C-alpha cells in the first residue's frame, strides 16, 4: 500500500535548513519522487515556508518551492469545500496556529499521516503522526 503523507511547515523547513530530521524529510521526498509514496502540502503551509525563506532571500524562497514541486509534492489549494471548515474547527477548538490547523485538516481530509516536528499541539487530534524529531 502506498504511503500517504501530508507535510507540516516545520518538517519542510528542517529539510531546507539542514536541521535535525531534515535527512528523514529528504528520504521521504525521494520516495515521493520515485512514486513510492504520495505527498501533500497545503497552500497555507507552503505560504508559511515561502515567507520564512523569503526573509533570507526571495530568490531562495522561489527556488525552494520549485524544488518541492519537482519532488512531486502536491500542493493542496483552498477551495470552497470542507477542508477550510475543518481547519477553522481545529483552530477554534485547539491551541494551534492557523497553518498547523490547515496541516491537520489536510491530513484528515486526504487520510494521510502528518509529517511533523516536535509540536505538541498535534497530539491527540485524530491524525497519525510521523515525527521527524
């Protein structure tokens, strides 16, 4: 069975900054590239990654998002569907950032594991976690 994964921003940033867990993220991205897994990132989480990288350099941010797409990571748009409502409900009921709420809502909607870092906010929210650190 194909491994289905949704990425939180922290995991992607760990990869790009060479932080702890970044090698694990690289390995997962390579599996996606080789069609051994399917990977998703919500546009809100991609936005978070992009603005953090843009603080270093807008050119670096643009290059890095292209790299993610080249690995085959699928960007989940915000449509007028249940996903944004799920994110709103998560944000309403739990102490989460809006981006974290969208990562959880995406994982729930696509029935994937959530690739995450240390965030304790993700515990007990009804999604399986793949911790990179």
